[in-house]
């Protein structure tokens, strides 16, 4: 094991160092970290609204009224459904600080640029009508995780343009004595105009295509390689490789891959459900439950295994605090705090197990069911927050629960060496930060009479 750890440290740490010294990648990392508190808070409200206990909804309704779940989901929606907006501002702010320009102005310009490139229309079908109308609105479809990738790119490009124009000196100079806030506002005027004009032209050019807007271009382009895949084991493995690579770059892999695969998997689940109800043999191994309950235990990347390793085997205070905050959401399949808080995004050390663990889960589960060691999934639709072991038991008998437990433990084994390398890196960073703080001279309590 120690030889393997040394090999990982030798080969992955230099890559992590390169990423850690790149202004743009650091801005993305720090931008996601800025949104982490809101994601954790939103996760807790989401969990309460979807808690997988029998009669939970009835009990809560008796206390808080009929619409309690909708009200409880509002804080979750206010964080998850506008995540792209928060991330655009946070990344631009972080990059602006690194280039020592007005970070708040950089964030504002990036946000405006993102809105320019995002469509302001959505399709709407009134009740009791078959006609589809196009109405003006701010589509939440692109404000959440689906819009993250474009949001990251826009934040980086708009801020870099803003910095370049300021360094060129293309700004309005104000006379001495003018308040700093006014100076900064006028200094940002010309750079803002140039950036907004460039984004407007890009949006206009894309509107001339059949896609209509840049969000659709990116989403369709990412889905294109998936459309030719079927519902075989090979297709499932390839799809999940894509899914987790997308997450590595901050793209909601579930949305991209799910748009192609979920309709197929849902139909296969229904076939199994009908056979199960009629007492007939079930034939479909790969179903929606196969994907949700076995491929990813605790969310994309099977990160529940990762969280447990972080809690019990890490020394970094940053990792331990995050894992303690993430364990409850993780048990119920909510792992955004880990993906964006650790982060998994643009973390080359965690990428390998993040992709490998679900792939191993898929292969093991497939052959366990094919060789009749574990019953096929029965197609029953469970709340997506149902914890592992329980969910496996409900969709595939006690054998399914045992299989989930084994996959969870195997995931811990796979994650462990990579987490240890990351932990060592974070411990060193924390030690250096403490040394730098101790070297700073504190003049607050200094008295010349003591000399």
C-alpha cells in the first residue's frame, strides 16, 4: 500500500500543484468554495422536504399544513436552482481579486454577460390546451447546474477581458478628490461596454443558427456522443464515464447523460414492475433502479464512501469539518457539498476514484444479477433520498441490501489511497498558512514604553 501511495504522490501531486498555481483554475475552485455554505444549507432543507420515512408527509402536513413541502423546498431551490448565477459571480470575483482589479465590478460584468448569453424565453402549455406558447421568462433550467459550464467560461472570459482593457488604460480618469466608489464606477464604464458588446455579438451570431442560443449549443454538443449508445453493459459504463468526467469540469453530468438515458431506463423499469406485479420473471438488468441504487451509492461518484474515508482517516481540519457537515446529506444521496466543497471539480487526485468507483459498481452489480446472485430490480419507484442498504433491500431483496453494503466498503478501499494523498497536501497547506500567520508582526498591543 505504501508503495502505491508513494506512486500516487509522485505522479498526482505535480499535476495538483500545476492546477493550484493556475489563476483560472484556482478561480474556479475558489468560486465553487464560496457557494459551498449555501449548498449545505440548501441540502438540509431539501432533505427535510424529501425525508424517506413512512407517513413523514402525513405527519408534517398535520403540523405545518398542506403545502409544507413546497415551502420547505423554497430555500433549497433558492440555492440549487440559481447555482449558475452564484457561481458566475463567485468565479469572476475570485479571478478579479487575483488580477488585483475591482472584484465586485468583475462579478457584476460576468453576471450581465451570462444573462446576455442565456435565453429569456421558455415553452409553456396552458392547462386543458395542446398549443405550446413561447413566453418571456428567466428559465431556471439554465440558472442551475445545467448552466454551470457556460457560466464558468463566461466568468473567466469576461473577467479576463475586463482586466486586459483596464491594463491597456482604456478607462475614464477622474480628478483627485472624487470619492473612491465613484472613481471605480467610472473606471469600469468603458471595459463594461466593451465586454457587454462582445457578448451581445456572440449571442447574435449564435441566434442565427438552428440552436438559437449558446446554452443549447453546449448542451446538445455534450449529448451528441451519447445518442448512439444503447442500454447494454458497455453503454452504461461509457455513459457513466461521460457523466463523471462532466462533473469533474463542473457540469451536471446527471442532466446531460440523463436526458438521453433516463427515458430508456424508465421504460425498462416499468417492464420489470409489470412482471413483478404479475408474478412473472423479470428480464431487464439495467434499469433506473440499477442506476440509482447500485451504480452510485450516495450520489455521483458514490461519494458516501469518500465521506466516510474523510471522517475516519484524514488529518486535515478542512477535510474533517467538511466531511462532518456532509455526512447527513450524503446518507440521503445529496452530495453537492462534497462535489463543490472538497472540491471534486478540477481535482485531479480525486478524479480517478470518482470515475472508477461507479464503473466498478456497475460491472459488479451487472454480473451479480446476471449470475442470479442478486435478484433483478423490481421497478418500484422509491424516494430518491432513500438511504443505501434500505433502498437495495426494497428494490432487490436482502441480497440487494448486502450488495450495496459491499459496494460501499469497496468504494472506501478504492478512495482511501487517493484521499490520503489529498489529505497530506491539505495538511501541508494548512501548516504553511499557520506559519505565515505566526510570522506576521502584531502591533496592536505594542507599547513603546516597553522598550
